[in-house]
């Protein structure tokens, strides 16, 4: 834009709005830039256009908006791992005795509790520190001494544990119990197989004795009259002995089928149920360990 067009546009703006344009007038950015480029400043352009006098105060510069960056203090507290757990949850999970019974506990029975640490302790399991305000499990055990005029004088031993340390110990103990149950189930299954093999062996012996008995009877029938007289006692005794052995073998088979095998199967069922319960318990312990790590 030339100088005449700039002056004309400034006059039209004043005529339309009734005010003198500012340096940061919205909508006139290009006009103000051209006026400054042509006249040296907006004030000079306004003087040439007759809108301000020679003695007028310079136009105020637009204020730059100061940006304030609010520094937010980190007020978020570190996440409490134990917030979602109820009071004494881990004592119930680990089946630890609190020692609150109205009857006195036997000598040496430990008393357990679960609290927030009031000061720093040392874990008796991993020998690492238990930080202040950290949730922990404690144990107190009485070691009795000699009996005197004041009764038994003993020594109390107090130990402190990280909860995760006790969970790991419980995990190892449960895994050992599950392994023992597996070995017991395998042993019972082998016994059942051996008992079934014994039934087969006894059944074959019974068939052999029955065959021998029939042969003796047939031999006795085929003998002459005088032969039957001489063989009568021996044949009767042999048949009686074979019948007795057959009854003994059949009784053993009945005992195996009706008592021994059912008992072992029942034991397998009980061990399998205990194993399933321990596996569920182990799953709960492992889930808590992963959550606390």
C-alpha cells in the first residue's frame, strides 16, 4: 500500500469507529504494519493523516501477556500396597494364633499380631529393615525357665517379619505338602495295581485247584472197586484240602475287592480333595505375593 491509501484507510477507520487505532488493534494488523513500514511508526502516520497533533503523547505499547506457570507440588502420596487389605487379613490367611483366647496358651506357644511399624525393625526372616509405618507381623514366644518360688521364670523372644517373607515361607510349606500328597497318591495307586495283580494271580490259582479237584474225582470214579477202597481216604482228603485252599483264596479276593481297594480309593479321594484345597490356598498366596512385590 502507498502512503495515500494508508492515510485514507486510517481516516475511514476513525470515521467508522470514532477512535484512534492502537498498535494492537484487532483486524488492522496489515494496515498498521504497512503504516510503520512507510512512515516509520503508527504515530507518524496518524500525524500525517491529521488525527493527532505534534504534541500528542506516544501511543502506548501493547502489553505482553505474562505467562504464569503454576508449579504444582507433588502432593500425591506413594501408593500404599496394603490399603486394599482388611485389618489382620494376613493373620487369617496364614492361620496364625493371636493369643487372645480366654484360656492361657501352653508354654512356648507363640502369640502373633499384625500392625504398622512404629519404628524401624529388622525382619527375622530376611534380616532386612522393616520401614516405619510399613505393615508387618510380629511374634512373641516364651521360653520357660526353671520353677522357683514365683513360678516359672522364662524369657520372651520377640521377632518381626515382613508380610511378604511369611507369605513366601507359607508358599514353600504348601508346595512341600502338595508334593507329599502327590507321592502318597502315587503310592496308593501302585498299591491298587498290585492288589489287582494279586486278584488275577489268586483267580488263576483257584482255577488250577478246581482243575486238580476234578481230575482227582475223575480218577477216583475210573478206579476199580478195590482201587476205590484204597484211594477213598486219600481222594477225600485231597478234595477237602483243595476246597479249603479255594475258599481261602476266594476270601482273599473278596477282602481285596470289598475292603482294601475301596479303602485306598477313598484315601486317594481324600488326598485329592486336600490337594485341591491346598492348590487353591497356594494360588491365593501367590496372588498376594505378586501384588506386594
